[in-house]
């Protein structure tokens, strides 16, 4: 797909001053004027702290901390979120420090400081937090770390991500675990309906419920607190795929009662690629073997086991030190705005989007309009137009970038709205969707969509 949009003048100046040194003064000035300028440095986080009304002037200041190119409306944060300048500068800083003085290349003290900040950020204790490379790594840590036996059962729904399903398929193949798949309506009617669907699927052999806090498909916010209570009442554990809520919602994992939570840093936390977190409740850590590392940390008479806590799940060799260190700046960026303010802004923009989509003839909404079931992700389809054509039509019309989403009976597209988005950008998406819906016949085939 051709992507031609205006290059931002915030991007770095190409070339070097030395390369331009042979030009005349006048010509040099013309060249420099024509070139995109380097982006401003990150604003001090103290300057991002709200001092008055959270109006559009404030949110424009937040938007100004991102280097998204001019002319592009990016709404695929659910796959990868652009990092704010404070995180970009931190990544460069840690890279330089390691290059200049590699004597402390593991940065264990720094890692523990990030762990403490993450614990406070998600409502946990530091010894319940492992820093990982992805949600998928965190899901594998818990699911593959349990002692399974043939006949054990796991309940999960059809909208789970492969990062959770694939380790389930491994324990099914290796140990004879039975996987019980359920269907949750899109959208559901009530919390009680969801809980009853899971309860009906459970038996005396159910060992685990695996569920997404927010499904990557429809953006359904699942009632994990109620499902945790259900699982524990049946003698089972609950593992939560939390790829999306970290950095979107104001989390308090301890209050939910869940046993495990795996989350991504590169999505809504805006921490960059190769980052994540795995929460394992202290009470169940003796049931979870490390995915990699030293088996003796499982042994009850090892004095290191208790003090290691969830750090035992990080043991796996050298990690990308700058990436996990810069997670601290990503959390500080959110805290400067206020986690509750971030969540409120995400909900404000997504509510505006869903309200607008509802009024467009030919659009079907798959995401609930009930705020207890939805936040920053919105799934919709336009007539029966192939989802790839909808994405291309929207981008070609207004340079709004969203993504396709298909699973089961769904043929839809998904938009994500975060703090760097604006109400005007939501309007641009709605305008593009209206155009595609009104010209449905033009977009029904790939050949037609390309015209």
C-alpha cells in the first residue's frame, strides 16, 4: 500500500553540516530552510502535570511530545504505540552509558528500581513483578510453569490472542490437558452473563481460567475480578492476558484477586518494543516453575527462593537493558499526566468514536457502548466490505491508519485511541468511514479498491 504523506518538519535533519559546508551561504540557507528540522527535546515531565482544566490546549501539549509525522492519524496503538520523546531520549541515554562504561552491563539495581515503579503503577508488590520482553513471554511463564497432568482442564474463550492460546496448545500436546473453548457474545449483556458462561464450562477438573482483561478482537473489558472469584471458588487459578490495559487503565491488580497478569510495554504504555511485565501473585509463586534459568529457585530449602520472588521468572541471560530501563520514563510520562486522566481521555475519545460510528448507515459495531465493557479499542465493520479494503479506503481518503481484525465470524477493522490522538482525528476517521460506507460498491473487490 502506497503511503505518501507530508513529512513532518519535526523529523531529524538529514545529512551533516560538514556535508553542506561547500555550499554558498545563500544556497546553504535555502537547503536548510527546505529540510525538515530536528524535533524539539522532550518537555520536562513537571511541565506536563495538569495545573488547570484538562482542555484541548492541554491535550495538544501532550500530543506535542510525540514525533508522529504530520498528516498521519495513527490509530493502531493496540499493535504498537509511538514512544514519547522522554522515552526516546532515555533509550539513547542508556545506550550511551553502556557504550561509555560497560562495567555494569546487567544494571540489576536499575532493574529493581523499574520493578518497584512498575509495582506501584499496577497495584502490586515488587516481589510479584517480573520484567519481560512481551505479553506472550509472560503468558508462557505462567501457563508452562504449572505442573500439569493428563485430564486437567483449561477454560478460555474464542477471542483470546495467540500469545495465550499457543502455550495452551503446548500443554495440551505434551501433557494431555483438555482445552475447553467458550463463546462470549459481542457485545455481552451483563457481567452476570459472562460469568455464567465461564461457570457452565467448568468442571471438577478445571485447573485454570485463561482470559484477556481486554480482548484484542472487540476490545471487550472482561470482569476479571468476578472471574477470579469464580475460579477460586472452584479450586482453580486464573491467568490474565493484559496486553492492552497497561497504560490505558488505572490498574490495581491486588484488588482484582487474580493470580497472574501478563502485559505489554510497547502498546498503551508507550515504552517501546521488547518490553513487558509479568505479575505473579506471591501466594502462587511456589506453584510456578521458571520458564528459563535455575531450577533450584523452585526448591523450598533454597534460601534464595523467597527473596527472589518474581525475579526468578526473569532468569534467562542478557536482556535489552536500555529497553527495560526506559520503561521507568514511560511510567513517569503517564504519572505526570495522571493515570486517571489518561484513562478518562482514552474513554472520552473512544466514546466519541463509537457514538459517531453508530450514526453511519451500513456500519456494524462489535464493541459494547457500555463503559464497563469498553475503553480504548473499537471494532466495527462496514457493510460486507472486505476488511483490507476498508482499511485501505480509510487511509487513502484521510490518512487515518487502523488495522484489520478477523476471527471466527468477524470481518472487521479496529481503531485505537490514545492520549496523542485528538477529537479532530476522530472526526477524520468518521469522515473516512462515511465515505467508504456511501461508496460501498467501489470497495467490494480488491481491484476496485485500488482505483
